[in-house]
């Protein structure tokens, strides 16, 4: 006895809501802002020299936190953009 030809059931939730995807991308862009501001301040403050700029541990820690937040924004945008299923 052979099994009838049939399509496997689709995975529930495989299609993403375009509104949710848009909101994830917008939230990711908002999370990129602390890193962009940190880069701007590093450029502005680097007039005194990079050695003096990175000697303040508290400021470097603040920049590290800002870059970590921005990395989360990149991950969120990537998840929203690449995670979308293709339309058949």
C-alpha cells in the first residue's frame, strides 16, 4: 500500500506579519543610535589624541555599553530582514 501524494502541512507562523517586521526594523534602527552617537563623540574628542581619549576607563565602559546596544540593534534588524520567508 503506497502513501497518497500530499503536501506536508505548513509550519504554523511561517509567514510573518509585515507590520511586525517593520516594527522590528524600526526598533533596530533606534538601537543603532547610541553607537552612532558614540562614534561621533570619539571623532569629536579625538582632537586631543587617542591615547588621552581612551585613558578614562568610565568613558570607555560607556562606549562599550553603547556599542553593545548597537550590536543588539544590528542583530534585531538582521533577524527581521533575513528571517522573513520567501513568497512563493
